[in-house]
């Protein structure tokens, strides 16, 4: 049923635009011709128009299957703005009252409604199926189609039921749309929707205006505040993985004078929608959110997308960063990375079905590869989506702006390719690298790979080095990962040719974030550490510690001195804003430190960066007050942790921050229940007489990890600091 129409005329009439973007016109024509279409178009490319315009041109109602109520509401409101009749677009979902549902059905039956948005859950309801059987349907559109695939970043099982239900309601052309899909996910979507013969329209994934950057996760909150303060008034979305962190970070931003609100699925619908609307209406600048936020958010001028926590997959990362700079203007994408976060995410996967764990692990490894690589980030990202980026330097990512030194990689690559061949292409990266460095594990032994001549052939370099070689060989097309079988390494045809006829390939070493975190910490985070002042503060601490016969760390820990030597607090009030310094500590020990800093600032005519002193959240003390009250009532620490929904170790860390800030607590009642006297005294004596620092790792090493648990050492350290220091 070819329908030749003046598409530009319709575009102007309904939406007021003069020209189509990218593939839009060809896609719309394909829908009008009655063909199935698969549309892969990055965020900001204008996906919605690809089904909105044909819905207005064709007779009947287009059924738009969409995953989120907020997303449907936005789209329906947008469509109504383009039309005089509100009935032109409706949504049908669980948020509607009975009378509202009746109104929707009346408008659909009367032919007024051209677009009907339906959640997959609503589509499966028997009464809706029966109703839609009577409706002339122009076509079906499956938005956010990546939700169909287990390999996508937002898998929803109900999406897999769409095809059988469509067949039951009545067949019509189908258009599936997504902003992110690797070749594997694309095939999954088409197969599941029964549209393997669909016309495929793929736009480039390259968003040229976005700047990509990964930073080590040190003082991330302070870094974020600094970034936002330097860009006051600019819109930003900050993503965190947990609701708790969303609330906490949003509070921190507000306390520091930034207009921010939280957004997560645990909030009631009205508050959540209200916060989203305030962001869209520019009443606030920043929204701190879990990944529940963002699908279909059409705000064109988001200037920053910041990931406080690294996402679970590169699709998720790409989709979320894609919300920056949709108007073609500035868009900075900054992610904070620490391998500890990856380990945390792996921990969350435990207990899930094995196949799901394997998929999750593969997706995580791709994220690690992206974060740690020193290759052009754009090249790496586009390679992941099956697109080749040929320029050597994109000049819009941290790696291209600060390139790492290169070295000749030919011999290393050949060694790697030969080992993959020797292992018959049946193993994942981890295993291949363990064979190369000569690491004997139970799995290596079970395959007798430690007896192969190639075992240890790359032992002159470490595992990190070989990971970098693997990643760069994948991007160069010499190796491939067989995703179907969970990431087995294969040598490509190009790779086999390379073994025979090698040529020069320059490689770079990956970033080592453990080292970078260490360097950033010792450099005092964001601002520059005044090393002269730092050493004077340490001398003062030593002097006071001798006078009071206390270990130096009881007075102030190193991070507190580093902050003082970075931000120059010259009053007790300012001193209290330093990490690990509360009112009690400031009163007890602060005077001499403040005087020393004041003198140093005056003598050296230092301009203090006090505007960047990050204020701590006052009402975070609510939680602390309740902990102190519970301890005063001698409530078991296990019960306090349980009531707060946290582990005992997390509670001990909360109590530590209380005592390190100068407040005294007495947990003897609990220590006496769980530890014998001798055990307790050994740890106490260690901190009093032997410890040079208060480091838990050093304490466990000295005391013996077999006899003493981390919880034991932390509890006695709390007792020690509280009694001796506060």
C-alpha cells in the first residue's frame, strides 16, 4: 500500500520544521509503504518523529508500545501541543481512572485518536486485547526496543510477549526503535519481534559535540560540586546506582548552594514527576537520579551528564550520556571510576541465574575496558556498537587531549594471537591472559594448560598490560569476541593474515586507576595541596601528640590535614567543614592548627579557595543522632544496623565518622558481648603503643587476620579513639 505524499508539507504543517534529520524521511516513507522498519538512531536524532508523522498521515490508530508512564505522558503532551484536539494522542495505562479509560476508548473508536501509547503490561490485559481487536490499526511502534534483549541495558521480560499479542490483536506493519543496540542486541530484537526481513535504518552513533572523560573516584562529591559551581546555571544530570546515594548527593549539592533535586523509583509518583517537571521547566539546574530517570527526556540543553557510579553496561552509559547536548551545543560526559565499584556490581549479581550472571559479567567487562583504556574513547565506544571510527584523534575525549606514550606493539600482538590459536579459540580473555603470564589456577590445571610450551610466554609483562593488548587488538579487528558464547576470544581472518604478514601497530598502556587514585589522594583531590603547609601541620600534630601522649592519628587523620593544606581554613567554623573534623575535634584541637594556617596565609599572601570548601550536610546528623541515641540506650549494634537496612560493617563506618569528628560514644556493652577481654586489650594496646597509623589493613597484618576480624579491629579502634581522643 504505497502512499506517495508530500512529506515535507506534512512536516511543516504538523511540526513546523522545514527539513528532516538524517534518515527520518526514508523511515517515514517505509512505514507509509506498509513495510516493517528497524530504526537505530542515537538519542537526539529524532526517533519519535519517525512514528508520530506517519500516524498523523495514515488512517486508523497507531499503537505505540512504550515502557514508562512518565515517557508516555511527555510524548502525549508534546503531540497535543502540535494539534488543536487533545484527543489526537492518548495513553492507556494503570495510572488512569475508569472514567479516563472510557474517555480514551471513546476517542479511539470515534477515529479522533491517531496515536495510542500503551505500556506492554497494559497491552497484555484481556480487556485491552478485546478492545483493540475492534480498532483499525495503522501500524505498531515498539519504542525503546532494546528492552526486548537480555543483552540490552534495560531488559524487561514483558517486552518479549509483544509479538504474540500483536498477532492476536491483528497484524499491521511494525516499526521498532532504539537509541542503543550492539549488533547482537539488534539481531535479538528483530528475531523476537519476527521482523528479520525489516528494512534496517542505522544512523551513526557518533555524537561529535560530546566530550567523554573518566576520572578516578577520589573526592567525587567535591569534584562534582567544583564542576557545577564553575558552570552555574547550566543543566546537569548526575547518575548514581543507589537511591541512598541519590538522596545523599542531592542534599550535599543543595547545602553547597546548587539548585538540585533527587529522582528515583522509591519516591512517590507525585514528588518524582514534580522534580522532573522542575528540571524541565528550569526551576532547578541539576537532577540527581538513578537510571529510572531519563528515557524520553527531551531537554535539549543538558550540558553535563555525570556518572557518580560507573554504569553496568556500555549501552546504559551511551544512552545516559546521550542526554547531553541534544541541541548540538556543549555536552560534557564525566564518569567517576573505581574498580571497587565494579566488584560491588559483581557482588549484586550473585544469586541470579547463571546465564544472567554471565551476561551481566560480560557487559561489565566491556565497561571496565572502556574506562581503563587509553585509546580514543570515541573509537572504543563506536567499536562496541559495530561502527568504525577512522580518525586517529577525536580531540573531544580525555585520552586524545592527554595522549599516553605509544610503543611498538607488533611482537606483543603476534604473541597474543598465537596463544588464542593454540588454545583453539575456546577461552575467554581472562583465561588466555593467565596462560600468557604463567598463572597457575585450578581451571588452568584442569585443562593442563600449565604444561603447554606457550605457558608463561608473556610473563615479562603483567595481566593489566595484556588486557590493554587484547582491547587494542579487538578495536584493530585482529581479534573478535564471540558474544553468543559469553565472550570467547577468536582470531579474525585479518588477525590470521597479520600473523603471516605483520606490520607496525603502536600501542598504549591502560590507565591504572589504583595508582591514579593514590596520586590524587596524596595530591589532596581537586585543588592544589600546599606541601609546605602540610608538612608544618604534621609537625604541629606530632608536637601535640607528644604533649598529650596520644598517637598522632587520634588528633587529626592525614586526609583532614591534606584538606587543611588545600583550603586554608582560618576559623573554627571553617575548620569544621574539613573531612573528619567535627565541632568536638575543632574545639579540642583546632585552635593551634587554625592559628598556624592563618599565619601561613598572611605571610605568604595566599588567596584562599574558600568558596570551594564543601559544606557537609547538616541533617545527615539526623541519622547520626539516632545512632548515638541507640548506643546510649545500649541497643545491640546488629539491631541498629538492621533497622537502618545496612550491614554491621557499614554501621561501624558511620560510628567511626562520628568519633573521628570528635564525639564520644561508648560501645563497651556490645564489645563485651562479642569479644573476650584479652582479645580486646590486644587490639587496644596495638593502637595505643605500636600503631604508626590507624590503618585497618596494617592492624590486621600486625595482629594476624586469622585471629582478628575487621569488625573486631574497627570496634576497638572506635573505643580507643573515643576514649583517648574525644
